[in-house]
């Protein structure tokens, strides 16, 4: 018997909820699953990647002030079919990778990073079979 059964969601606090929701839905293609206000007043939006069960919770809680994300503190990692195609998608939105893409020398894929509005890093991973 395990103590923990599965990961349900991960919370990221944000300063501008709608700007962050737009980024995660328009740039990454996540779907908004639900939103509500917590009993203490936080505005919460839950997002889901197409092939994942776990959710990302964006939390706007103005009483705690502006979010300041430290460099290399944390990141979310998503699988993409093609870093090249994702780069073209970013260009179409007027955006670019903040780091990479870096392709593995064995041809098995690569990775790149973009920054979410609050400064959270987003890693994009291409895995070739």
C-alpha cells in the first residue's frame, strides 16, 4: 500500500491571472478545466495539457503582493512533437525561445525553454524514437 496515490495538480501563483491564462492556453495549448474563488479569496484557474491527467493551478492572491520568481527556481516541462515546429508557432505569436533549442548529438531529440509571464521557466522537450 502506498501513502500517496498520484499527483493531482501543481500550483503557481501569478500577478496577472488573465495574462498567464492567455499564455498557457494560447502559447502552450493547454485547456482551462475550471476556475473558482477559494474561501480565503484566491482566484484559481486549473489548466490541463491534452495528454496529461495532472493539472496546473494558477493562483491569483493579491494580498501577498507581486510574484517575483527567482532565476532557476522551478520549471514545468512539456513534451512537444517538434521543437522546430514549436519555434515557428512562437514566431507567429511574436515570441521566441529564451534558451535553445539544444539538440542531443545522438539524434534522440532535444530541449528548449520559454518564459511564462511571471518568469517561470517552461521547458519543451522533443523526444525522437
